[in-house]
């Protein structure tokens, strides 16, 4: 019988990174930022990667030159979350085959790590997404509603490829019943296998994920109105902002808006990102932090994404005023029944979000048993030390990561009331 080779820290780290990558069916399908400059010395807590976004310009008509302002945009990605799994294994464990070691030690460890990362990333992601379908009393997923989410991604110029749909178990049951016979397996899908992948249909790879968070809407009541004629950005030259503050009055005192609530403002319509043509439906905005409206007169201020940018001639214009002269006294509508719990499915193009990881200090250069490895932009480190007091080998697996939105307009949520399930 052949004798197993001693597993090295490099072998173990690479295998752990591979398993983690496979289990991340949300994070594993978004834009992953990895900066190999940190491989030289190791990243420190609080590392920020500034991801530059392309500038936009207006198209001139005619021969006369007309200069556009060049506006630099970037999205900060702070890589400050250090997560890890701590285990202990003996030198005997290291003589197992890599497959046995993966199954007994790494697979359960990486499952826990993946679940924590996915859960925290998803809890951030949905609060950046303003596009939605349903949020009504008959909101269970159907094939038509599945496609409607894709419509909003397309209208925001999302490329046809690299699209995913992440469904809750409840939606998976409904959707499988609605589309039985439409999924097909292909060699291309098998090559891209990820945990809990259901198949591909409607232009998206479809996954089931138990970690999608529910959302409970605020209690907004009364007659909430926008309070101010110059809300958002009305500039007709190139000006960009990622979010706006929206002053609100007229709501019943002590009612609330919650982070993740989606609202519309009457008279503020979505426009085509390039032509700026009115798309015929109200622009959606997602609230960024909890707000309590004090009284109908005083009201409150909500921070929303995306920003209200409605000045004609601004290449970053994302909405238009129609049927109203300004942004004052326009009705604020909360999408979905107030104070209700909603399940959520998430549809997105790869570039809607970004996940970043950086190299932690490589302890092997100081003589320790350890290594670090990168798998598709995800950096993982392992380190082990002998505990002479207890005669064992404690071991730690660490990842330093961050998550942020990149182009959140390339995502959409489907919401359904939980009491329907």
C-alpha cells in the first residue's frame, strides 16, 4: 500500500480556498477585486481599494466643439473584515490523503466560513438595490416576474452574460414548478459548477441560497411628501453623486422608514442611461439608514440611493421630472405593505457588486508553519503552532475581505410577503 505524503500548508491552503470559492454562490459570482501589491508585505486592517468607475460624457451634434466636464468617480472598497475558522489537528491528520483531509476537516470549516461571509455580504447588498418586482400580496415568483427583474438590469445597460439569480428555498419551490422542463444541463454549466446551482434559464444562472435576508418595511403613514424644491441634483453640467438626502414632511409622527425600504417620488421618472428618454415608470430609490419621522410638520430626512440626478444636459442624469415643476410636495410612496416582513430573491449582473480580499501577513517567512493562497481573487491564509502545554496543533484559517456595490443599478430584488409561504 502506498504511503500518503505529508500535507503541506500550501496544499492545504489551496484546497481550502478552492472549497470556499465553490461554496460562495453569491460572492463567488460578483466582481472580485484582488490587489497583488499586498502580497509583498501583507495587508493591514482598514485597507481601502478605490475602484475607479468610467466617466460619462454627452454626445455633441454639429461641427462646433463643446467641451464636457470630466468627472472622476470611484467606489471605495474597505477591506477590513477579518474572519476565520479555528481548528486543531495532529501530525497524524496531515498524513491523510488530501481528499480525506478535505472531507473531514476543510469542508465543514469552509462551509461555516462561507455561510458567514455570504450572510453578511447579502445583508449589505440588498440595501443598495432600488429595482424591484412585486412586494404585493400575490408576490410569489413566476417565470414572468423572473424575467421582469432581468428587464430592469437590461434597461440599465447590464450586459447579457454573467447574470445570476439567487432564490430562497420558498421561491425555489415555486419557480421550479413554474419552469419545469426549461432548465437544461450543459457541459458549460458543469464546468462552472457551484454549490446549490439549479441550472440556467431566462438568461441567468440560477442558485438556491438559504442565507438571503428577509426585510421588514417601515411604518410610514399619513401623507408623506418631499419637502424642498431643490432635492437631489438639478445641475445641467456633469455632476455625479452616489446618494441624495430627501427631506420629507406630512407623514404621521413616529412612523418610520427602514434601511432597505424602496420608495418612489411622484413626478420623478426613470430615464434611459444614455438617451435620457423617460422610461415611463417612477424612479425607485432605496433608503440607506433607519429614519423616524418626528411630526407631520417637522418630518425627517432620508438618505437614498441612487442620487436624484435630474438636470437635463448632465451626462449622469438618471431621472427626469414629468408633470411637476420641481421636487417639492411630491408624494412619497413606500413600496410594499407597511410594517410587513418580506422574503427576497436577488438578481444581479456580476458587476453590480464587488468583493475584495487582500493578503494577510505571510507567517511562513518568519519560520511558522503556514501559507497563503489566492483562488479567483479570494485570498486565504493558514497558520499552525504547536501547543506544548496540551500536546496539540491549533490551526487558524483567515480571510481579510470587504464588500460594496459597484453598479447597483445592475441588480433587482423580488419581494414576497412571508405569510404567503
